């Protein structure tokens, strides 16, 4: 079932390479130069009040931002987005950040932010009349695509590295998708899917539907700004896999400003990566272009992309926004997962640990000034994950004395 359509302000798709504006038809690369194309909207500050009212009265899902999304007809009704922006004072005290919030995107249907880009890609696939959704995934996207396809009665093929966490593979399979496990790295899976996308007329969300898919990532910052009373946070810390979430965070900030929905204040965008796969963070910190990482080695598998498709774009965005970057080791990631869980009661996957550990590093370096608002993007739940934290106590017989004996030190 689709709800009533609200009008998009989409004007067409602009090529990032040659600048040509083209119609939003079936193309997914520039017809002139095969460059990457991105939706462009008719934004006008003089209509800011009307637009703000339309958004505010919209559904409590990402579809409240329909005017700033590239879909004309098929607006889905799945409960994606409008996740909580939670003040995190106990975590903030531990990190040395006074105004800290977490954007808890584990509240999406398949427990990760990937439900957002998939919602837009699905709507586009339905507009085009496609019967199959597909993707290359490190795990979370596979579940999001599988669930969205199931809900709409479409077939799904999801391609993942064979080393993907069993919990993520199992949930994608439960939604009825064909889960294709592939030997090798995510980048090798990605190249395979690039070839298959040319061969089959499927809706490959991160290839043939990419200009639409990537737009879903903007909605995290749209929501943060609205939840902060139509103000941009001073700092956003973004986990970086392909780099699409980071670049679209900058796009979202630019569109909110152009539409007059927020003031022109600074929003510093920071890249968070694991040291076992940090092509973007290393490029930012080293002041050089992205060098691909051939074999990623980190517990943060959901962002372990050695050759990020939006890597150089992400580096430019970080630099242009006055942001910074960090790369953090696996033990710091595990500690950060435990710190967030024990201070704020939120259980995240390692990519979130990367974000929390990066925030700690940025605070330590003096990048974040007193009183500035900081938002951490928590993009995936710990509940689909192999345990990285949490020591369990002994098993005891059902006996009070046994309990008191076993927990003597804790109770003292
Ligand atoms: Zn072009």
C-alpha cells in the first residue's frame, strides 16, 4: 500500500563530472560522459516557511522529507526513519563533550540506517516496474534489501563476503532473499555485482538505483536538524564505508541552507574509520588522495570497504566542512561499544564503536570546543553481531547462598 504522494522538488539529475542537468529517467550515470549523477532540487529561501510546515505535518518517517527526495509516485509506507536523537550526558562526561547527542538509527525496521537508502531505492524500483531488488553488501544492507523486497512482493538477491557475520546472513535469509555468499573481500563482491548489474535488469540498489539510493542517507541530517529545532549541529561524526553517508550528510546540510530551513552556521563533518581499513581517514590526516586498502582487517566489518566508491568525495567534504578524521584500533572499538552500552544503555555494532572512539579522539585533540553541539551517528545495532564485549559471570545453582558466594566481591 502506498500513501498519498507529496510533491518532490526534484528538477533532474546533475552530472558531478561535466555539470549537465538531465531528466530523471532510467539512467544512472551521465548520458554525456558516464560520470556520477545526483538529484538536484528547486530550492528557494522565500518558500522556507511553507516547506517547513509541510515537513512538520508529514508522517513520522523519512517520507516527511518527500519534497527533498527524488521519488515522484511511489512513496512507501514502511516505518523507516524519524529515529530518536538522544541526549547522551553520561557518555559526554566520559568523552569530555558537554553537548553530546547520539542519532540512534538502530531504531529502523532491520536495525540499521540502511533501511533509509533502501526505502528510496525501493520506491524508485516500483516506479520503474522492476521485479527484483539486489545489492552488494557487508551485511546490514543485505537485511534491509531483503526485508524491503519481501514487504513489496519482489524477489531479492543479496551478495555478501562469505566472512559476513552469521546474524546478518541469517536475517537476510529469513526475509526470503537469495543470499549469495562470495569468497574474497567486499570490493571483489562489489565488482562481481557491477558486472551482474549490466547483465540483468534488476534494481541493484547500489548500482543501477544508486542516484536514488544514496539520497536516503540525507535524511539522517534532515532529522537531526529538525530535532535540534531547525539548527545544524556544530559537529557530526560519521562512520565511513563507501563514503556515501558522509558525502550525503554534506549534501543535506547544503540543501537545508539553500531551502532556508536552517541558518548558515558551520557543520563540521568528521570521518570515523577503523585503523584496519581507513583509506578515507588516512587521506584526510595525511593530506593526500585516497589509497585503497587491499585486505581490510578489522572487527568493524560493516564499514570495511578498502576501495570506497565515494572515498575522494568524502575527503573533499571533510576538508570543505572544516572537519577532521580518526582511525581507531579494534580494542578501542570494543571499549567504545562497552562505554556506550554502560553509560547510555544503547548496544551498537563495531561501526558505532568506531564513531564513539573517534569522538573521544577528536575531543582529546581539542577539535571540539566547549558548548558546541556534537552528534554521533549510530548506524547499526549490536544485536545482529558476534559479541565483542560483555564478560559473563559464572553459572550458579538456584540457591541464594551460591549467589552470595559467587558475587561476594561485587556485593561487598
Ligand atoms: Zn557528465
